[in-house]
């Protein structure tokens, strides 16, 4: 693809911004189209904004040149144009869909008002507007129910607790973050939240939301029990945002299907980030989105060898101690619970396979007093996965060993050294 090609990128999240900036550095003209009113921002850090540690300005991404505020409503693949809600049309030589994902809104009784809006006090937690709306509504002592105990739900519950809310987290699965963590690590996450005053209920299904005059008043559980609620946070996962692609007739399964050149079923249209499905996987994580953007930028700049072949991604969660937040005199200090207050800074990382298969070797170290847990799984001479909880200086070295897929040394010493010493994060 030549340097005078006009690339149009739809979506001003991490993937779209990264691609546009890389193209600018490589001399390829590009137009970034984003529909949010805010400057582009790092969605990964929204929980820190909700907790009060960061302001929206802190999580802003470097603004690329050529950002257009518009909502794209359709794609004309024959004419190679995209149409916008304001009636304008934008021509492209190559189109990139970086449309991200939408929050999953569960089929709860009473969740929507007659005009299909969320009632007052019920919040999704996906965009900066969601975050600011929730931050403006939370008060010390407010009764908040978080529905969903995955990565997003845990982050939201912790942030609300730091803001002084009385938080109850309802998780339908048998443990927290069950997709990323093994039972031992999940138990430490539970311990951390409990120390912050969060009441956690697992194997707990929510059936409905009860509202009065359009405002939430309680959450109804499947067993008929009702929880009083001033705020409800929906953290039930995300779904790739594929509407534009489907309307345009592109091939979509769970996400927009792409090949190793990140092309969709139309060779003039590409997809990256949360909306893309590559080799059967929809990642929904920052690292794969950035790697996809970098590979596609090289392709557009004329590197015929550039390919995206997948990401061995690592899930990382850092929950900062309340002592580390910016000063907010209205915040109550969390109660001293199972963990000393000084131990409320909490790091977690999970990569690869977190449950061993028959014949695998498992190296596991746990310290209940310090609240640390480290487990890695070795298959043959390869590190295939691990879970680490606590102060995680070891993450960087272990992740590099896993991502490189290199054979491990024949003796256990180097691996044990990585688990027990600071290997650099």
C-alpha cells in the first residue's frame, strides 16, 4: 500500500489511536473518526478514575492529528465511503474498524424504562461518561450493588468501596474472576475485597431490578431476596461491537473475522481491537489491540512481510492502596479486615493456562500472612501458564519466559528464583 493511500479509522479507543499515530509516524495519511465527546482515553484506567485516584485528564491518550468527531452510521463498500449521522460522507481507500465493544446488559426484569433507557441509579461501566456518571452519583454510605464478578466487576466494586459506598457484589459463578484465575488466586481476590468492606456473594443470580418513579430502589435475587440499592453497576462482560460490519455484509461470528493481515471478508476493510476475531479468538484486551495496530500500520506503510499471528496476552490487575490515592477528605478509610491496611495494595497477573492437566508439573508458593500466591504450570520443558497474586516484581521475567515460548532450563532452580525474587515488572 502506497504512502498516499487514505486510511479511515473508525473508533478512537486504544487500538484506533495507536494505529493512527503509527501511520502518522510512517507518513501514511489517516483520518480517525470517534463518536465520544471526550478526548481519546485509556479505558483500562476507568476504575482508577472512579476510585478518585486519577482525573480524566490523566488517562487521556496523546491526541492524534486528524481526529473527526462524528458517529458513523453506514459503510458503502462499493463506493468506498462511510456515512455519518450528520449527513456527511467520507471516502476511503482502506477502512479500519476499531469499534471496540459494548457492555452486556443482562435480561433482568425491570432493567429498562418504557423508552428503553436504564433507570436512574443503574449504570453500565464501559465509557468515560459511564464512569463520570457513576462517580457523580456515589456518596459515602450509598448502597451499591455490583452485578458481575469478573475483572470489571472486581475493579468497580473496589473503586466504589474506596469512595465509601456500602458495596455488595453478586457473582453468578462459584468464584470471582473464574475465567482468569484458579481457586487459590480467586480466594485472595475475595479476601482483598472483604478487607475493603465489600460483601461478596458467589453462586448468586440476580433476577430483576425494582424501581420507583424511574429510580432504582432494590435488586431482586433469584431466591426472592431483595437487596436495597441506591446504585446498581452492570459489570456482566462485553460484546464485540459489530453492527456496522454486519450491516455492510462483512463476515461476523463472535467478532469481525480477520486474517493475518487483519483483513475482513472485504480486502479494503480491516478490523482491529475488541471488535476483531482472529484465528477463532476475540481478545478484548489492550495488548493484542496494540499489537494488531502496529502490524497493520506496517502493512499500510508497505511492509509486505508484516503479519499478526496472535498474542500470548497477560491479564494484569493492580488495585492501589487507598493510602496511595489523591486526597479526598470525604472518603472513609476502609475497615481493617483480614488484611492489614498496609497490605491493601494488590497486584494480580494471570497468563496462559491456569489449571494443570494430567502430567503437568506445578510449582506453587503461597504465603497466607503476606497474602501472596504464585503458581506456574510447566508442560514438558515449556512454561504454559501461571497465576501470581501479591507484590509482583516477578511478573515481567515470568511473562517474558512464557511469551518467548523458549525451553526452560533442565533444573528447577532458575524457575524457583523467578518465583521468589524480584525479576522486574
